[in-house]
C-alpha cells in the first residue's frame, strides 16, 4: 500500500496497543489493532466491554493477563504481519503459561477454529460480531477450554455500547454507522469477514456524537464500508428492506438524511465520513454537504480502476463513465471539494491498455491524494475462484510505481494551487518534524503545518499558505 495521506488507514497507528485510564481492575488487557479505521473503532468497543468485566488496559505486554490482537485480512501482507505477531505472543506464553491469547476481527472470522486446531497459537477466536460474548468466552478459557465465537449477526451494531475513547488525540474520533457489506466486489474479503450490511439506529449515532461534543471532541468521522448505502428502517439487514410495508419503508432514514440529522443536531462538531461508493453516492448527499458548514468538503471515492472492463470483472457496479459523471457532480455542486481515491493495480487480466485507462482517469480527476495497492488474491473471494491472478508481480510493481508517481505530481499540483490562499484548520497536534510547529487539517482533509505561537490542539486557526510539499501545505497563521 502506498498512501499520500495517512489518516484514513492510520499507517502510523498500526499495531499500537490501547492505553486507557486505570479503573482499578485486577486483570490487565494488552490490545493491539491492525487494519482499517473500523477495526480501531471496534477495539474501543472491545475495551469498553472488557472494562466492565474486570480488565484495565496496559501498553506493556509483560504486565498482561490477556493479549488480544484485532486483525485485518484485506491483503496477504496484512495477514503475514499478524502471523508474525502471534508467533511472538506464543513465545511469551511459553514463559508465562497462564497468559490468555486471543485473536479478534477479520482474520479470526476468515480462519475460524483453524487457529485452535492447526496452528495452536491462540486460546480465543472471536469474530467482529461477537465482542459482547467476550466475557463468557474468557470465562471458558479460564475454566481450561479453548473458545470460539465467529457467528455473524443480522442485527449487531453495538449501538448501545459506548466506546472507551482515550486512545486517540481527544480531538478527532470515529463513529460506526453501519456494519458489513453487501457488495461482493470480486477481489474483496470484507463481505465474508464482516457479514451482511446492517445500519445503526440514527438516534444512537446522534447521541454518541453529542457525547463526543460534551467531551470536547472537535471532529467526527462517520464510518461504514459503503456509507451511501446506509438505510435505517428499524433494524436488521438492508437486503430485507423490500419485504417491509410501504409505511415502514416511508419511515426509513438514508445517508443524506442521517448526515443532515447529525449536522443539525451537533453543530459544534466538524463531520467527515468514509467510505463513499461511486455506485450509490447521490446528489442528495452532495447537497446536504453544501447545506451544512460543519460537514467537511471532502470525499473519499475509491475508483479501483479506470477501465470499465476491469471494473466489470471487479463487480464494482459502475463504469468509467459513471464514475466520471459522479466526479462532475461533485465538482459542480461542491466546487472546492477535496477528493481522494483507492486504486488496485494488476487485477486479474489487467492489460497495458486497462492500466493506461487508469492513468488517464487519474489525469481527468487530478485527485488530492490516494491509496494505491497491488492486487493481492484473497482465498475464497469470487476473483480467486473464477479469475486468474495472471499479472506478474514485476508488472504490478511497475504499474504501481507509475500510478504513485502520477498521483504525487497531481497532489503537488493541487497543493501548489493553494499557495496564497487562506485555510481554516482544526489543529490536531505537534508536527512530527518540528516541535515548534503544529499541524491540522483543512476541510479538504489536507495536512497544514504552521508555527506554534500560542495555539494548541483543538483550536481552529486561519493559515495563509506560503509553500507546500506533495502531502502538506505550509504557512503562517493570520
Ligand atoms: N469499502 C470500501 C470501498 O468499497 O471502497 C473499501 C474497503 S477496503 C478495506 C479498502 C481498500 O482496500 C479498497 O478500496 C481496495 O482498494 C483495497 N483492497 C481491497 N481488497 C484488496 C485486494 N484483494 N488486493 C489489494 N487491495 C485491496
Ligand atoms: Fe469490499 Fe467492495 Fe464492500 Fe468495499 S464495497 S468492502 S471493496 S466488497
């Protein structure tokens, strides 16, 4: 993976252990998380469930009674990294046999009891819909048995569980609005590991965002695999919507309506959302974004490929033309909108011509930034079963480099256009490169760096942009 803006997949957060305030609990939990923002958000739910059941967190594995690792299956590399961590945990357990080791998340769901039977690396295997069951499962392990719960749910959204939030910067936060995915993109493991799509009650979403405002948070990102598909109609699976009565359907809440509700009920917090899906993103969502000053003017709109033939093989549900039409709508309705993408290079049968179409689509859109990946075949996905992973690794790497280079030149060009402009920035922290500088993000989600003066994280400042790099705007406050 190569990302030109690291927030969304939080590369720097990968593998960090949660450290929350002590509650005087006897047992100690060491919880390490990998993967997408949804996983980090789930870890906060896990910590909340376990805090109420006798566990405080520790960032020090040697102090732990329970080691949990929240895992990602999206690419083979992600799984390899986790296997190495499990081996390291296992060798600690050899010295400390009473230590319980558990695997959570997508890899737990994908490999299920294989972890217990074949690899014998863990005591506990828990899928993404079973975190409420953790106290019972831990009890089983305490009683000398191994424990597994990988049942995927039709209803679970953890709506009533208030996540423990002290792992972050106290300024930006994440709230899940839905779980699972019904899309079946042929390359993707998510529908198998996270189950069918279900949306969360808007009332519980709004009350969680209100709580964030009370706790002085300044920004929230609403999370889902495909937020544009959000549809609340009383609970249960999205695919059952058509079986509801006309009256029940009439009372449903879609994503544009949810955004409107959150923005008007919580005017003091800045709102982002991720991920948007080109096949489902409506103009209504775009109009709602323009209606509210507190909704950030930024859309992450993964394209995956610029070739309609490849998009069809990927089962993405849109063509190149459809995607470009969605971009035109964004530019027309929200002229200053920041746009980013995901691209997979070297998908099954991708030819030179297909690759060129991806480059030409990038030229047309000129994204602000992007996340770019080499295709990694995942077991049991439709692509693995029906298509040939026949682009060599050498060609995948060559094409990825071309895509990255092009994106870097576009990011630089976009950033250069901002020189001389003033940007309103929410300050997130001290710049990594200099302790005399602060950094934050503008509405388009671009990082802005400026001298510290007397400002502090959580403040809004206006910054006059004076120079830039590919990833950062640099300026002074005015
Ligand atoms: N739901 C989001 C969507 O549809 O855009 C994306 C979810 S996925 C966690 C994030 C990104 O990982 C995808 O947009 C895709 O670019 C990439 N990805 C997913 N499966 C992949 C695979 N098998 N190989 C390489 N990249 C993959
Ligand atoms: Fe995976 Fe496609 Fe669902 Fe995104 S929309 S999670 S890529 S299946």
